[in-house]
C-alpha cells in the first residue's frame, strides 16, 4: 500500500480543522477502522466535546460491540451504547435495496435526539471517500438528518485512514472491514434473527482459521463463503474444510460453498449493478 505522506498529513490537518469548526459532536461509533480513527482524532482535537455512541442489536456481531467498548475506554472517550430496534421495522426486515436507508434513518434520529438533549452541536459518522464507490442508501438518510462526514469532507480514503491509524498506534489499523450482519442476506429474502445468528456463528468459526477479510452470504439453505483468494487453500485443507462443513450444517445450511471470486465488499449489490433488481 503506497500512501503519499505529505498529502495524507495535509488531509489530517484538514480533518482537524473541520472538527474544530463543528465544535462538539456525537459520533456514530462502531469500533471499526473508520470510526475508531475518527474518534481518536475527535478526542485529540475536541477533548471532552465528543460523545461516541454505539448501536447494539441483533444485526451487529457482539464481538464488535465489545471491541468498541474497550477501545473507547483506552482513549478515555465518553462512550454510550444504545439499543436499536430495526428488527421491529418491517421496512427493514423485508430487505429491499433500501434496507440501509430505514436502519440509518432511525439511528440518526436517535443520535440527533441525544445531541439536542445534551448540547452537542452536530452528529457525525465515519464515512470516507471510498464509500462513494458503492451503493449506500444510508448516505441519503444521513443527508436528510444533517449528519456530517468529516473524513469525507477532508478527502480521506480508506488507504490513508489505515496509514494514519497505524502511525497513531491504533489496534484497528489492520482490522477487517465491518458491516452489519444483514448485509449477508440477498435483497428480497427476509431478515430474521435466526439467519443473523447463523451468519454470526459461521463467520466466528471462520475467523478462528483465517486472518483476512471474509463473509458468509446467507442464501437460504446455502452458505456462500467469501475469503481472500490467498486464504482459499488454507480453508480447503483438512481438518478446516470438514470442520466448516460440519459446523455450518449444524447451523442449518445444507450446502456449503466457496465463492471462487473471493471476498469483495458489497458483493450482494452486484445484482443491482447488473440490472437484475433484487436477488433471491
């Protein structure tokens, strides 16, 4: 990964200037690479004028909430967890391509209420320039709620955030990309608590064997596993292969498949890009 250091340093200064202009913020904080880096810069720049808020629900792996909690404590940042209820919203569980819009709309409403009640000037999130390259209906919800994207405004992309996070000594600098568990279920297939739990258990197993990016896409009775191409051979070696098949069948999958195209972000959006509408 090659990053232009002077350019990246300039963008960090721009980010700090954006935050100073905002004055005080409530940050939607997942504990992943982007929001952890932003929390660190907020804490260094705004000191006690930042509140990190983490959403907790069936759609987020429990390990991510625990990671967010520990990292916020290590930064001595004010941190709060809120319970969200997207699984009670049929517009979300129907799983149309606008699923993320409804989830983010409710989340940003909660964050705005917290900001208004406790005197914070703005709500912000960890979006960066790379997020503009994929289908992100949650960005519309953010725009409607007046949510600011400081890293996007500063022109930072993921590679630069990784480089800066590593320089700052953040443990998340090489963390795999995070996304809610609902992103593993193809559009048009209802989101259920059972499907989310199965995906979480399947991915937790794979993480004991692999270190890179991975996803388990839930296609009904079929689990489609995406891993980085270089790790496929490791997954196919025994006893890994047989252990994965056995455990995923215990979780309810009849067929366990390995996607030869490998891991790629937003692979379920490929049906939209190909003009096929909703997948099944």
